[in-house]
C-alpha cells in the first residue's frame, strides 16, 4: 500500500509489491467496475462479468474499526462474527474465477459502507 505521496510503507509493502508483480506477470486488463452497498448483517456477493480472472477490492466506510467481514469459500458460514475482518480503506485482491464466484461479504455495522471492485481479464 502506498500513502498519498506514493511512498510504500510498513508491513504492507510486500503485499503491494506482490500485487504489482501479479498484474505484470499476468498482463491483466481492467474492464469492469462494481460498487456494492453493504448492509448490517446482509450477505453480498460479486456480480462477476464474463471473462473476469482477477479483482481488486477496497472498502469505503464512514465507520471506524472493523466494518465488514469476508470469506472466499462457501464451506463456512459468514456472519457478524465469522470471516476475515475489514476496516475503512482495506484493500485486497482475488484471483481465479472460482475464488471470485465463492466470495461473500457482510457488513457488520450500521455505518454507510461500500465495497468497490475493479475487475480484470
């Protein structure tokens, strides 16, 4: 992750560089965008466009602390207490169509929270 000046910082630099390398190796091309409004306790799924192989996701919220949770599998049930916690500004990526298809996310607060998704093929 980089700050507003483009400087890579903290323990996120490895993840940021891995993401850049993955894009460079796979030659992904951005082609679609989705914005999902998350509701408290409501499970949301991605609307995956045909040909999508990779997605970058970011959480935008008025809340502080954890505002959502996500899972990349249907083998577990996601709810307000199960899943990987996300806070405002959390950025992550998902590769492979199967992982995109199995993605599920739930809002865990009443704060206005959106998931922004950039799809690549």
